[in-house]
C-alpha cells in the first residue's frame, strides 16, 4: 500500500504543475488572457519560473495558477495540493496551527490557506449525483452540520434528496473541474 501523499505531484514542483495543467488543460495550454490555443510556447530558462508559458498571439506570459485559487500565492504548488488533500481528507476541519506545523510557514500563510480553499469550494457548481430522482449514499460530509446540509439542499431546490458533497469538494478544489 502506497501512502497518499507520496505521489509525485505532492513531492515535486514540476510534477505538480504537470498534474494541474493536465486537469485544467486536457487538450493543451490555453491562454488565460486571450483564450488562444495555437501560438503558445513553454518558456524554459535557468531563471524562468516553473510552468511559465507565453502566448505569442497577445504576447503575454501566463501559468496555470492564473485565475485559480493558487493565484497571487508565493507558496509552492505542491504545498497547495498537499493542503487541499489534507483539508478535504480530514473528517473534521484541520486547524490553522496544524497547517502551520505541517508546512513550516507563518500563521498568516496557514490562515490564508485555510480561508482560500473553502472559498474556492463555495464557488463550485454542485450538481446532483445519481441522476434525476436517483439516491446517493455517502458516509461523511466535510465541514457541514446536518442543518447546513439541509439548508444547502433547499437552496438548490432539492426535496428529499441529498448531494454527495465530499467527492465534489476533493475534485473541484484540487482540479477546478
């Protein structure tokens, strides 16, 4: 059995960029500025930051971080993926102090992580699993009190059904699918 956090994308920065790029851009890189897909090149220099692309249509550089929860963060992408995994795999929420101890950063960084991840989750379009009128069973709902879950279902216009929130949270926050 292999430990969950031993994956390459959790340990290597280049692999983390490849992992997120494969999820966000399955058909190749897309310029976040002009949405172009044809005239894009990967920049590979000694001093070039990892995952940097340049769109030769609009002449602007971009990375997979732009337009995602990872934007404007100095934290390595592999640490972001680890934080998302730990946050979403915890039965109860993970404390800010625990994140600080795990990543060895400041309280401000840990606080930012603990706030940005749930905010990214809130922006998701939660869809019903199981199809129309189908029943979905699940064992754990992360960070939701039963009253909140009922309220969320009512807000979505559901009656007598529930949404498998946990699977969607892990996929969406990690991959922005």
